[in-house]
C-alpha cells in the first residue's frame, strides 16, 4: 500500500515535471547547514536587496561597497531566513563567513534581515538566471512542498515545572522599526502563555525596548520613538486575547533607546515577558 | 453498452440541449423563489453554460416550507436563497439577475432599494439605478465608518477616507454617505457561495500567521476562528453572518430566533456543490475521476499546496489516456487540457509580487511560486490561513478599469506602518479588510473565494471585475507578467471550469 502510494506520487511528480518542462521543482535535498561563525567579521549596512533567478528558487543578495553578499534563498514561512522585499531597503546585520561562496557570492552568516517599512521604489533589481549559478541544497522548490504526507508540526509540550516555581523571562526580538510578531516570536509567546498557566502566574511584566543599530560605516540608525510602545501594546493585547486577567499585567515601554555597537544589535530590539509565580 | 455510459450520454444530450436553448435565448427557469415551499432534493444537477452543477444536501432533502433560509423572513420579500441560488453554485450569476429583471419587470425583491440598487435614494423603477447589479452582479454593502472590532469596540483607524469619485451618489449622500449622521462607506460586492462550508467556516489556532496577532474569536464560544467568511472576514462565524444578513439584506427588524439561526447554519453546513458534468469532458466523477460534489462530503480539510495531497487531485486518472476511457477524440483532448490546467495551477511558477499578506509575511517580494501558494486549501482552493490578500483587484493602479464603482483616497497617518507596496496614499474601489481592521496594511485585502462551481456564477472577483474565467487568467497574466501561452490560458480556463 505504502509503496503504491509512493510510486503514484513519483509518477505524479514526474508527469508534472514533464508537463512544465522547466524542472522548477524541489529536488529532495537536506538543507545546507553553515558553521556558527561566532568569530566572523561583523558587518551591518542598509541597501537595496537584489534577487536573482535560478533553475529552482531565487537567491537574495545585498551590496555593501563593491561587494555583493549572499543573504539567503527563498524557502518557506517556517524557514529561519525570511527574504527581503523589493520596493524596500533592507538592514543587514551579521558576520562575514570566510571560505564560502553561495549563489556565486561571499556569504553573510549568521544574518538578520530587517525590511525597512517605508517604501523605496529604487529597490527593484531582479537578475535573470545565470547558467551555473544555483542555490545551495534546499527543501522546497518553486512549486508545491514535499511534505504533504508528513504530520503537521506541533509545538512540543514543555515539561511541567516543579514547585517551588521561579520567575521566568521570555525574550522576543523584532526586526528594525517593526512590531510585527513573526513565527519565531509567536512561538516564544506561546511558551510564555503555557508557563504562566502552568504556574498560575500572580503577575506578568511586559517591558518593550527600542534600539539603534551601528552600521559598519559608523552611522547610527535609530528606531522610531513610538516603536517600543507599539511592541508593548501589541503584546498586552495578545495576552488579554489569550484570556489572561487584566489585573496581572504591568506593561511598560522603556524610555530612550538601547545603543547598538555593531555586534548583534538585533538582540537589542526586544521585549521581555517576565512571568512571576 | 454499459449503463454508466448511457447515463453519461444522457447527460451529454441534456447539456447539449441546454447550450442550444442558451443560444436560441430560451429561458430555462431554475429560479428558486422565497416561499416556493418545495423540497430541495438530496441531489440535484442544474445546467449551466459549461455543463451541469451538482448540489448535494448531505443530511436529507430539505423541506423548505417554513425554513429560515428559504422563507421571506424579513420585511422586503427576500429570503437568503434569493441571492444564494442552488443553480448558481449557492451564489448568484449576473445572467440570472438579468433574467429576473426581465421576467419581473424589475419588481423582484432581489432589486430592493436597500442594496439591490446603486443607492436607495435613486428612482427605483429605472434600470440605470440598478446598473451595478444588472451589469456586474454587485450588491451595495454599507459598512459603518469607523467600524467595530470583533469585540464590538470602535476601532481607531490608521487612515482617513475621502471620496474621489462617486458614480452611485451613495458615498456623498447626506443620508447614506460618509458625512451622514451615521457615517457609512458603501462598497459593492458579489454574493459568495454558501456551500462547502465544512472547509470554510473553520476554527483556527491562536495566531494569524499573516498578521502575527490573534485570530478573531467566536463571540459565543470564545474559540479562535479561521477568518475566511466574507470578503473582509468581518463575520467570525456563520451565526454572526446570518444575523447580519437578516438585518441588512432581508431588512428584518427583530433578531433571528435561536431556532432560525440553528436552521440556517445546519443547512449551510450540509450543502455541497461543485461542477458535476462538463459538456466536452463528460461526467466529472466517472471512471475514477473524483470531481463533482460527492467527493466533498468526505473530503480532507487542510493544506493542498504539496505534491502528495494536491488541492484538486480529482482528474489525475485522466493523465492516462486508456484509463480516461474517452468516448471521442474531442473528449480526450478536453480532458488532457484539464490535466495540463491542473499542472499549471499547482506547478507553473511565476513571480508573485507586491501582494500584501503573501509577499509581506516573510516569504519575500517577489516570491517564485504558483497559483496554489495562495489558493492552497484542499478541495476549495481558498487560503488555509486567513485568506484576505491584496491581489490588486480593488487598489489602483492594478485594478481592472471599473468606472462605475466609487473611488476612495485613503491617507495613512505617519505612525502607521504603511501599506508595504503602495505606501501611505492609496486609491481604491474597496478598502476590503481595512474597513474592519482600520489598518493601513490591510487596504485592498480581499478574502479569496472558493474556486468551486465557478461555471455557475460569473462574474468573478468580489467586485465583479472579471466577466469570465478567461478574464481572470488574463488579469493574472498582466498583474504578474506571467507570459502564458494561448494554450496555457485555455488549459487553465478549462481546468477552472470543471471545479
């Protein structure tokens, strides 16, 4: 039965492939895993991103000085790398990874991307595919995914905490000038929910911050004044919607801003949820 | 001859007869009147220009006598069924609307001033006062501005609205308009199919992955909902929707009773529809093909944007010429075209760009993907996540030319995150979700409709701006610079026509 299913799937894939004739589908690959690169040279800059087509998924780049750096490739919403957006400049923060070239370019890894909210119509560079330049091994191609029969991912239940309970902090980080909670952030919020319920929290403190990012050229980029409040308010709303009692909360936006030093500045754009027994 | 083929042949004759009738402009009366009081059978097929639409009542034949969906329980003579007709895929085609105008000399309650005319102040016996309904199948949807959130709290919008063009006169009218005592925005929208609701009226997790904020909740149970009902997702549940529909479309003064609500929702949850027969392809559920409404009864709910469990895998048997057992070369050809259309839908990638709630949610702008990236829900082709997306159907400069629709200018305040691809000043025919959320980023976001029963319910898109399936495909070709060949376009149209 199982073999039959698999066979049908293969035939189906093959037919689709032939019908489309472009080979624009996922090959079944493991994703490429890059080294931690904790000592790589820090680099931070703002520029227009560029996207380049390949025979499968596109590669994303950004230029600093004369160098075009590889940032990542198109994958899925659950992937660690969320690509930039044309029509927007991007703040790139990370470290230069020596000894690697991906999609034909030197690599920034680890890398944090912030799509700057205001539009910039000059950011419109799309490069056609260049023969021989292909993305690193990846899971999902430019068509359907390959995980239709895999069970949906569920957040693993956390072990029940043992009394005496302790206060725990859950730290969320944001992209520059944004209060949007992407999947990585909402997962941590869900953990905070769970812990607060498990220990029947007596108080929940939410403190949101804004920060600056020190660019490689020495310029300091500062987040908008209201962004810390936005982060705090949204988190407050989220907890209330989850059914927590209004009385539990103290919510604040830290005055001023945390100053970046050009190394891991993205960690300063944060909110801290403190769950107190 | 096998009996199966006889039935198929019989249907073919029927459908051919229908096309002939269409051509000689004989009206085949399939209209279901409020208070008609007949029994809606368990299974019934209704002819349309492409063949037949199948409608199934899974529970039992519906006794419509005294039934809240089928009786005129408001003050204007309409019932829910007036705008959600079985023959029209539980929506309402513009062909049917025109037919009603002719048959009743414009006196059908369908044309009630409240929303069946361009604006209630217009002379009601003049066809021109109903032009949006007669030409594009559009009803007026008056929405209070600013609106209320799902808790009933007044929202603080991130933008102001100015009326730039007001061809219907409604948005500038002293009694009905934005400056009236009850400030109201009138937008004009198509009815949405009320069937296959098992897939659409669903519950959700906690977070809306499109916005990062909590999903709306069912005000009665407190459970999170899928936010796929109505063009702007303003109705959390079918119960909320039914109360609203009774008050607005039926002009009912008192609340629906608990029993009426239950009756409406029970009916909606058990009625299924899909095209069941196609004039050229023949039966859509014979010889292993699994189109038609039957397979929807037990269908899987979930994602279908994958190779293993495709959104619409109904016609895979037609890949194999011998298994498809076509009776004629023409039939064979059409079936092959449907299969190619399916492959284009699932697998032919193009650059999806500047579509808010797809390109703005961490996938990148543009993203190289396919129709099924957005239309990913198994069996319906909606979006499993809340499906309101700014595809560009209502916002300038991408909207089709619709000079008879109102045009608004929305200006977002400086603190608001701007619309990611249009900025802070946006011209639009319909702000869509933004009329409910007040968010600048939601301007022009419209919940996609299910892709079933399309052949029974033209025109398409919430604002009726595509008269035919071909116009939909042409819209995408222009909007995303896809560069489809003529053959690819025809294949997609054929594929959509059998859903």
